[in-house]
C-alpha cells in the first residue's frame, strides 16, 4: 500500500483583493476630502432654502456672524466692515474672475447684509454666492 505524502506549499499573498481594498479606500478618502473642502467658513446658522446650490469653483469665503463680525476665509480675527473692500482688493487682482462664498447667519439684519455685499462689490468681486442649508 502506497501512502501519499502531501507537499507543503508556500503561502501566497493574493494581490487582486488587496488592490480592490486599496482602491475602495482611495475612493472613500477622496469623497471625504471633497465633502470637507466645500465648506470653508466659520460655523454659522445658515438660512434654509429648497433650491440651495453650492458653487464649488469659489476660492474665497466670507462669514458674517449674527453679531455683525465679518471673517475673511478662516481668519481668527474679525475684519472691520470698513476695511473689507481693501482686504478683498488684493484677492480680486490676483485671481482670474474670482468667486465669493458668503456665509451669513440667518439672524443677521437685511441692511447689514447689504453693507457687506456693497463692500464686496466695491472690491471688484461680482460673482457672489449666498450660502444656505438645504431644506427638506
């Protein structure tokens, strides 16, 4: 009677499942990064709108809080509204057709919002996108 002895095979690492997992992780991190990159402003309570749309090409964000303090991009220091046009002038000249994302608190007065809009237009920026939360 002949006894068959099994040969010990070397362990192999399968590459195809590894490649699938790497691509899934890559897609996950790309989507996570894109969802975080859109909102480049300080936290404020935005008004709600059923037709809210986000302009993903805008490079500059301005946040106006309910107390009237104006923040440029993610600056920690508020910008006085009188000098907002001066601060934006350099940005308007350096970019090619720049766009502005305006995050204004829902409790902000209508008149103050127009003061901020006037300062933005004085700086030469005409592509202004008012941001809102999507309403169900």
